């Protein structure tokens, strides 16, 4: 939230290259296969960077930032990638859940193939991977070997900004300056004191709520991109019992997605259509 009036076109956050968390900075020879294909495995390498810095505790330069991020236990309360087996089973027809299952299977294979399992436990790595997927930006940087390439990167504290819908209400943009070698957040319009700075999470593509839930663990109440409608049989399994019996936040999130996916089937009860989804930040807390 702005503590004073901010004019348009002002750079409000700068994160120098040396303070970005990027997989290109992994040099441990244990990850030779990944390093030799760093563009392909930038996601895995970034998760490894997160693990490396977490392991340093308060001696890490990134400790103040990392200590602000959700714990794995907190992810289990709102992010589908940390959903329980029972939640996965109940909502298995949802595209969100299918993406989660496919990604987890893929990354577990890569985890063993690249030898990451020789140094880290799967549970710790998966926690780091959820951190990557819910917080990273895609930027083009100059790698240590001198080549320019797209890589996943985390800009500490820049990634704490919320989003909002519709897109016309977004009041900032982000970019990576090759000239200054820094990640930047710039206002696109004046932001009055007391108002929030919002980022777009839709830069690479316009995402429906099923994809936003998969990546970030939230949905947008006014998302203009409609989700795929599912069949009556799948909807009946997901929508009964009712929402009030979905006790965890993940269950409530997945239930609200099921309602959205099932509007056309006639399985959605009137009470369910009144329940609105909420805009959430990358920390998993409501915008308020």
C-alpha cells in the first residue's frame, strides 16, 4: 500500500541482478545435467537455489525475504500443489487438479533423473518447487556463460504484490532492464496514498481461474476468461456434499472452481452460485 502519492511512470522497486534468485547461479557439479541444459531446467535449478539459500538459515543474504514466505504447512492450507490425497481424489475431474498431478509426476521423474535426490529430500524439493511456481517471473538475462536466455527468476519482495481484476485496474508493470541489470516495477498510472500497487499475473498469457489456482492458489472473482465446462457425472461427484462440508481452504477453493466449471450442467445449487471467489496474493492472504 502506498504511504504517499506516487506519480505514473515511477520505478518503485529495483532488484539488482545479484539479488535475484535464478537457477543460473547454481554451480554445484552435482547438478551437471541440469546446468548443461539450464534453459530447459531453469525451474528445477531455481528450486535448488531456494533450497541452497534456505539451508544457510540467517547467514543467507536472502534470509529476510525467505523468512516472509509461506511455510509448506501454510501452502497446505491454500495451494492445490500441496493438496491432500483426499482433496485430489474428490476433485480429480478439475483441470487444476489434473495439471497438479501431471506436474508432480513429471517433476518427480526429473528430480531423480537430474540427481537432485542425491542431496535433497523430495518433500523439501517439492516445497521449493511450489515456491518457484507461485512466485517466479520469466525474464531474459545474460547467463554466466555470456549467452542471453529466458529463465525463471524470483525478484525478492517485488513478488509480494497482489493482482486484481479486471486488467484495466492494474497500475504497475514489471520488466528486466538488460542495460541496468536489474528487475524493475514501474507504475503505469498515478497511485494515491493509501491505495495498493497491483501487478498483472497475466503477462505470458491470459489465464482462466483453473490455471490461476494451479499456479498461485487463488481465483479472480471477475475473471473474463471462462473455464471449460465439465459433464454432469463429474460435477455431481464434486458438488455433493455441499460446500459447507469442505473444511479446508484448498477444499473451498476447489469447490468454488467446481461450481465455475459446472454452471452449465444444472448440478450447481442456487446457494453455491452466490459464493464468490476471492482475489488472493502470492502469500495466500486476501487482498482485503
